[in-house]
């Protein structure tokens, strides 16, 4: 929908997208293992917390670039170039 | 460690349909939460519960997906100059205490009454809070709309004026979102209630955002952005607390995160396109619809606990599917309102990007274009959104 200004971070988006998909594939193909360890509590508490941060960072970065590439940005960021 | 066996039994099977559903629920939840800043968990928690996830696991998994997401959202909105970090951290600290207390209650209820008790507690809390806050927010949005001053700065309420006028030596702190010095003592009960609610239904924003607006006197855009800081602080603490007992279903949390990160960034971008009162409208409307969805489930849980007579299978099924349908309706409506507002804002903006002579080609009346333009001038003047 955007007309697009300047360079778009297509490369970054693709890399982060691939890493993100890999993470999700790993999680969903090994549900049993994940549930087993992550549901243990105690010292294993760190696992879900760390996972949340990692997924959030990788996936968040992918999506940030994704919307930028699509040209969806905040109102009035730039004037016409 | 004692909950290990129970916890494993709490994790439902996920097939491709469930995963897709959770992803979509996550997207809309994120969209709404990026827009109104309250985590969107009132969409996500019931959304998960509709799949048969126990109330407590839904709340916990929600919280675990929420804190990193809140961080992403807060950073994004800080770029638009909407975040008051100091207020967020001050409220976040007392919210943390509220989370720990609320989590304690949750665990005791689950121990004493099992999943049905926990479900009833979560649903009843939803209904009461949604009814009170939803009505209040909608009434306020309606008043703003009727007064016709939708472009004007929001007025500071009488309570907020009073709060800002009280001087308790040694406790006064200046907050940029309020543009005033207030006593931090006022933030403690607000933060605590926010945290307690977050541990109960995973939506602290229902108290946090309105209390910042109405009690402290923050503009709604800043309140909803600052809430993300609070959500991060208390979400991290709460997740730790619950994960210690093995209650986090990481699959649920991450699938919802996957969808909601798409939504939250879009929602945050959306806030820069709309009038402030629209945020209140979206918040209020969704609250009230979700209220009905959860209220329908209350008799089901009550009958499971034996508090009322046994409900027939048909009645239970009918209540469950109606509740689910209403939920879906709320999701779709929320997404529609936010996306439509963004779409219109972008079209108007694109018109402005073109040469003056081309403006006539746009499908917008001059008054709309000028209205948006005026708003943008205000935004460019006062925010960082135009700087980067």
C-alpha cells in the first residue's frame, strides 16, 4: 500500500524471516520435548523466559522489517523526497 | 517442582487448526494491544480458554508472551515520543507486588478448587472488570465525541486535577506525561491493582491505562504507550513466578507471540493515524463484547463446581459455541476498526504527499484532507515521529 521511499531492508527481512521460521519449526516439531523440560519449573524456569526473549527479538526484528518493506509506516515520518 | 505432573497434564494437544487459530487470535490481540496498549490479553486469554486451555495456564502463557512483546511495543512507541519511562517504571514496581499477590491467590484457588474453580475465578473477574471499566471508557469516548472536540487536547479530569494539586513533601515526582508533579504515593494502589489484575486475567492494562488517564491525568496516547513499560516489568516478574511452578505452555506463548508481533507493530503504527478518542472507542467496544463472551461461560463453570444444578450437554454446548462466536466477533470487529482507521489515515496522507494539483484526484473532500493535515502539523511539531 505504500509508495515506498528510500532503501528497504529486504535482505535483513529475509534473513530474520528464515531464522524465525526455523525457530518455530523446531518448536512445533518437538512439542513433547519442549513441554517436558519447560514444564519442570525450578531451575528450568530460565528456559521459557530465555525462549520468549529469543523468539521476540528474532521474530520482532523480522516483522519490523516486514512492515517497512511493505511500506506500512507511522504517519508523517518523511516528507516527499 | 511439586506441580510437574499436574502441569504436564495442563498442556493441550496442538494440531494445525489450533495453531492457525492461535496465530490469528495472536494477530488480532496484538493489533488491539498495540493500538490501545493494554496487552490485548482480554482477547488472548479467553481465546486460549476457548480451545480448552485451563484458565491459569492461559493467563500464564499469555503473560510469558507478553513481556518481550511489550518491550518491542514500548521501544517502537518511544520513537513516536509516546512513552513516559519514569511513570512506567514507578507504576511497574508496585504492579510487581500486585502480580506476586495475585499469583499467590490464583495458585491457592487452583489447589483448592481445581481447574473449574480457576476458570470461574478468571471469568468472573473478567466480567466484573470489563463491565465497570468498559462502560466508563465508552461513556467518556461518547462524551468527547458528542462535544465535537475530537481534535482538541483531552481534558484533565477533576480527580486528576485534585491528585495533581496534592503536595506531600518528600514524595513529589515530576512526570512528563502528566506535565505535573504528583506524589508517588498515589501510584502505589494503582500499580498494585494493575499487577493484581494482570496476575488474575493477564490484562493489567484495564486498570493501568484508565487510571493513568482519569486518575493521574495522562493523555490517552501516552497512557497506552506507558502501559507497555508496566506490562514488561510485571510480565517478566509474573512469568518467572509462574514458570517456577512449570505452568508456562511455551508453545501457546510463542504461537501467540508470532501472530501478535505482526499485530502490535501495525497497531502501534495505527495510533499515529487516529484521533485519541478512537482509542477509547475501540477499547470500550471490545471490552463490552468480550464481557458477554465470558459471562456465558460462567454458568458452565458454576455447574462443574456444583454451585448450581447440573447443566445438560446441549446447554453446555450451546453456551460454549455462542461464547466462542461472540469472541470471534469481537476479534473481527477490533481488527476492522483499527485497520479501517489506518487505511483512511494513509490514503489522506498519500494525498498530501502528492502535488497540490493532484489532490483533486484523491477521493477525499477538502475538509477531511485539511483536518488530517492540521493534525499532522500538530504531530510534527510535538513528537519525535517526524524526526527519524
